[in-house]
């Protein structure tokens, strides 16, 4: 009871931070409007819809969570709100939410996403996430069904495969496979911890079971040539196995396998070779394969320390600015300072996620919280790394910031589930 009261008190004490987040969003909208409407005699009603919807959803989610007796980490919903607000601002600045000419469904994406976050938290709070532990294999099979549907009925657009209505079920696959990995690792933790001569030596049966099950979705992703998703999911697998066992040998073996897989991908997939070459030397083909990364680097360089200001940049010169390269837009208009601020928000969210995992006494809940946090954290690293030329481009979006209904919904579900997992732990750990 004491811990519960402490959590509610902490949540209430962060009301000032919520106000700051709300003020940040509203001020950003005013700045963008000033830039967009310079010389315009009036502000029309369509211009008011994005901030009105977002403001209402901000307030509604905050009040509902507070009134409902949230007992988890108060910073998880707060940071989710703040990152969603930044995402909405950037999308509005890029014209994605412009209602002046014709209404777009995109205006509802973030408000709807926040309520999806709320629904996920209410669905899984108070330990109700425990029933997911029995759905590891069904979640894996569901992921395979979705990937199979994409393979047979989808169409390729900008490197990704979509179903009708620009739906990308591959985003939901990330969540399903996170649940599968959490359930499998919680079940087989002890066998995975076994060593021989200081090296990991799990039973052959355990390795064969994991390999056979994991190759099902990986095979479908290989056929679809979704290399970014393959890299992301296998990195999550490797991190979770290491965190659950503490065996460094898994990282060494995983690194060796990754090197062999990268070489094979380089030889088998032409688009992988082109991306790698463009990453190594974008100036070798500045008007072709190197154009995206060069435009991105140019935009970030022009932003300097403080940026050109909201609404004062030239995002139209950046390729796929609303999704894959949205970080370059942030860097151009908010500068290095804005990028650092965004990085601090993400790092704070991930720290809270891993903290929630560490506080769990149930092994499945612990592993699931770590899986969700790792999935989101690696997405951020892969997106920013690709945009800044630290790593080759992977086509991974920036969570809560990039445009995309499927990726937004999945991110909000993950964060809602993570908020539920941040509540006081109960039960005993297995294994």
C-alpha cells in the first residue's frame, strides 16, 4: 500500500512536467504557424485542428491515467506524451497534417495513438500481462501469418511491403515476436545458462527448438528482402539472450554469425550491396544511390548548433523527410541542441523501461519489458545511425516521430504495455 501511494504521489508531482510538455508543444505549433502563415491575413479553421485534437488528447490521457490510479513509473506516460507532441509538430511542419486543402486521416494518428497507449495500459495493468506468457508460440505463428499475407498480397513501396491502405503489418510483427522471445527465454533460461569450459553450451534440443521456430519468420523476411527488420529482430534476440544468461559467449557467437550473414546478404542482394557502397562513399554516385545520405548530411550540417528555426528550413530537399530521414529535418531546424534534447528524451524513456524490467520479480514480465525497451531503443539507434552515416541505411523509422500509421500504432502499444509492466511487481521469478 505504501508503494502504491508513493507511485500515485510521484505521478501527481509530475504535473508540472506535463504542463511543460504541453507548453512546449503549443509554443512549437505557434512558431510553425507564424512561419507557414507569414503574410496571410487570417488563420483558418483547418489550421487549428491539429493542435486542438492533440491538446484534447494530451489532457484526456493525462487525466484518465491519473484518475485511474496509475501505480507505475510516471515518466513513461509523460515521455510518451512529449515525444508524441514533438512528432506531431514535425509532421505538421512538413505539411502532413495540413487540412487547408483537404482533410487527411493523418490528423487522427497521434490522438488515436495516445488512446491506444491508454487502452494497452488498461488492458495489461495490475499484472494482467501474465496471460501473455502462454501465448509465445501463438504469437510466433500469428507473426508468420502476417508475414505470409504480406508476401502473397502485399505490394512494394520505397523498399517496404504494404497491404491495402498502406498498412504495414510487419510493424505488428515486432510486437508479436517480442512476446514470443520473452516467453521462450523465460521458459528456457536455465538450459540457455549452461556452460562448458566457460563457453555457452545449452542442450542441443533447446538450440534446435529456438532455431527452428526463429527461422520461420526470418525466412519469410528474407524472401521479402526486409533486411532492416531482420537485423533489428536478431539484435533484439541476441541482447535478450545475453541479458537473461549473462554469458558473453552469446555476443561473440552472435557477432560471428552476423558477420557471415552480412557477407551472404552482400553477395545475394543487389540492393544491400548498393546501400553498403553508398554508405562507404556516397560521392561515388551523388545523383543516384548516394543522393539520400548526402542530402541528409547537408541538411544536418546547415542546422549547425542552434538550427535554422522551426518552419525556416528546407525539408523538401531531404528525401523521404517525413519517415526515414525525419531526424535530418529535426537537425536542420533545431540544430545540435535540438538533437541532444531529443536524444535525452529517448534515453530517459529507455532507462525507465529497463528500470521497469529490473524491478520485476516475474521472469516473463522482466524479459518482456526488456524486449520492448530494446526493440524501441535499437530502432532509434538504427534510424539515427543511418541518417548520420554511422551505419548503412536500414529503412527503420524513428519511433513516435516518423510518419506512418502502422509504426505509430505499434510503438504506442509497446509503450502502453511497458507502462503496465512498470507497475509494482508481484509474483516469483521462474528459473
